[in-house]
C-alpha cells in the first residue's frame, strides 16, 4: 500500500512538472511578438539578416525577435 502511494505521488509530480513546462513554452511563444525595423532601432536593437530565415532584431538585452 505504501509503494502504491509513493508511485501515485511520483506520477502526480511528473504530470504537474510536464504541464508547467508546456505552459512555459506556450507563454514564451505568446510573449515574443514580431516587431518592425523602426521599433527595433528605437529600442536600441540592431537589424540582422539570417540566410533563409529573414531579418531579426538583436536587442541589447541579448534576445532576438523576428521582424515583420
């Protein structure tokens, strides 16, 4: 009986951790909208070109966003 309880708790923790990771990935995708070239330069970023991927904005905080 004790083993069954421990396995149940482990399964519940793993399920919760998987849901949290999925939520974090979804939130990351939603919080990173495309910006324009003007918005990039106004924010202090630098427009860079990537082969076969279009243009991106490299921001001073180390992040990059696709340019529309």
